[in-house]
């Protein structure tokens, strides 16, 4: 996966800010031709109702996705917790030449 270090962060515009994070994510969905895809990305912020992910693939607004997110536990001995979620892309934007960002609204989630 390409480096996301050249991505510019925008100022916060939300009433309830999201929590910044840096968590690996695996995104699955179907492209506009119905072909299944799987892409690795990084979640850079998270809230109660959604998350923002950087990846190397353009994703269409309105697309339904399945995402597995590795969350740090805070304890080195425990490793990570994983969050499996279903969501809908509510916004997509080109962040650099090779990095695309998507805002995903949660429809369902559970810890695995």
C-alpha cells in the first residue's frame, strides 16, 4: 500500500468531532460492474456513526461496503480488537494522486 504521509488534514467542521486514529482496515464491496473487490486502507478518524478511510481505490458515493477494522486495545499483551461493520459511502474525495478518502456511515457493526 502506498504511503499516506503526504495527505493533508482539513480543519474540523463537525459539531461533535471525530476521534483521530490510525487503524488498518480491509474494505470489501462490489464495483459499478458488480465485480467483487477487496482493498486495504487506513481509518484516520472514527465516530459513533461513521468513519473516514484512506485507500488507493476510488469508491462511488452510495456504495454499500463491508469493513473490518483493527482497533488497538491499549494493552500490549492483548493485541487488537476487530470491528466488523456494514456501511454506506456518503462522501468520496481524491486526497492526493494515489490516495482516495471515503466517509462511511455505519448501518450495522459488531466486535469480532
